[in-house]
C-alpha cells in the first residue's frame, strides 16, 4: 500500500500546488497594491527606488493641494480687484460730471458715489477664501506676504529645498485694518488743503471757492492715482495667478511621469 510520503507523483503534485499558490498570492498582492515591487522581498534594489519615488509623489500631492489653495485665494482677490477697478472708473465719471453740475445735482451725484463706495466695501470684505482675505489686511505687519509652496527638491545627498510663490500684501491691500489706514482705497491723501481718503474721493461740499476748477482737477488726479494703484495690484495678482496655474500643470505632469 502506497503512502503520501513514498508516492513520488503525489509529492510532485503537492510541490506544483504549493508553487501555484505562492504565485497566486504574488499576483493577488500585485493586483491589490497596484505595484509589481511592493515589498523589499520582491526586489530590494527596485523597492528602494520605488519607495523614494512614492515618497516624492506624496510630496508632490501636498504641493498640488497647497497650489490649489493658493490659486483659490488669488482668483478670488483678482476678481474683486477687477470689480474695484470698474467701480472706481464709475466714480471718476461721476466726479467729472460734478465739475460743471449745479449744487443740487452735485448732491445727487454725491449720493450715487456713496452707493458705489458702499458696494466697494462690500465687495472687498466679501473677497474671502478659506478664511483669508488678502485685499483687507493690516499694514502694521511688516513684510506681510501670501506665501504659496510651489516646489520640493531633494539632491543626491538628501538635502531638501522648497520653492515658493510670494505676493507682497502691501501691493494688493485695498482696505487697511490698521488704526491709521494705508490701503489703496482708504489711505489718506491731501490735495488743495482738502483731507480726503481714497474711498471718500467725493468731498464735493468742500470743493468750492475761486479755485474750484483746480480742486476738481486735483480730485480727478487723486482718482487716477487710485486707478493706477489698482491696476498695478491687479497686474501682480494676474502674474501670480498665471505662475500658479503653470506650476500646478507641471507638478501634475511630474506626478504622472513618476
């Protein structure tokens, strides 16, 4: 009577079954992980390389998240900045109309401009993204910047450097929460002995006297200065927006390549 221990055919079949089960376990592991080399026992050299590359992709994923958050903040600010330019343009038109208008008409124009100013304040205060509003900040914070992490580099020795995209808040600050406002739209400006703030460019009641025409010209000059500063701020936000979009595209392609 033959036994399992002395049956050569059965022994061969058992070894084949064992090898098949082992190969099946390997295939199942590759299917579940998506990696041909998922452990050091699969191939130590390739596993070491793969582990480093997976770590790099995790860092790139963090970069994508950070760039996405930064893009949202800049997009919201850019939209509000452009809307501010439109409204200040309308204020300029009203000031120009008031130059030759009667006192009664000037009062009506003043009322319209007050509506524009209120709308400006609402737009800027509402330009929040993830609890951040880069158009309404405090000038008392020295060298304040919006910093967006943009790159992660590791050299052969393991030393890490990170890149960043920065926007100086002083260049895009429309409203200043400081006790002495210094924003583009609420900074104090004095022309022809009339104390004005950028949001109150229409102190029409104070524009009178023999030099009335010159005072109106000074008001319009002040509005033009505000518009120039707004355009500069919008340009800076637009440049940063373009840079962020390009970097997001690159990091995404880099993740795919890795």
